[in-house]
């Protein structure tokens, strides 16, 4: 390899190193109290929960996002609804549904995953609870999901 061929490769590696360094710098820089020196505040975490986490106690920091992914099949009329999120959690946006099958090969009656997002908005402890039911029926829900979340 000649020097002329090596320069573009070296420049590309240097650019990749700079980009990688920037990607790892999530969070914000604020002056440390009383020192004037900058310190990095940690970026909020995402805490992913599934049906396997039902009944657990979860710890989060203010600003963290709690993502709950539960099996669902809206073609049956059943849906997950938030029953309790307490004062320390705030639902972020609407729930979404992701089918198990690729959209071009959906089968009637095929299931998927319902996803809910909650922001840990304040300090304290709260129960996050969802129920799986048909909204027009007065029967008990066929499934429940609940975790206790403590926000620091």
C-alpha cells in the first residue's frame, strides 16, 4: 500500500474514533456545585419489563424510562389498560402494538406485543398495574401485570 492509498484509510479510522467518542457521551455537562468544574450527569436509563417481571420490585432514578412489553392479541378484543401508575410515574405517549409476524404476512388472529412507556417523574414508591380485558365486558380481567416502582 502506498502513502497515497494509506491516507484515506487513516482519515476514515480517525473519523470513526471521533464518532465513537461522541456516541459515548450521553448526558449533560453541568458545573459541579461550588467548584465551577464541569461534571457529567448520567443520561436517563431505560428499564425494560416483560410479563416475567410481574410482581417484582423495581428501582429507578428520576428521569428514567420504564418500558413495559406484554403479549397481546387485539384481534380477540382484549387489550391492556393502565389501571394504576401512582404519582411518581407518568405515562409517556400512547401505547403501541407490534405484531409478531412481518406486516406483509399477517395472519388473522396472530398475536404481538403491547408496549407502554412510563417516565419516573418524581421520588417515591408506586404500583404500576395493567389489566388485560375486553373493555365492554364487566368480567374480571383475564390477566394482570403489576410491579412496585421506587424512584430515587
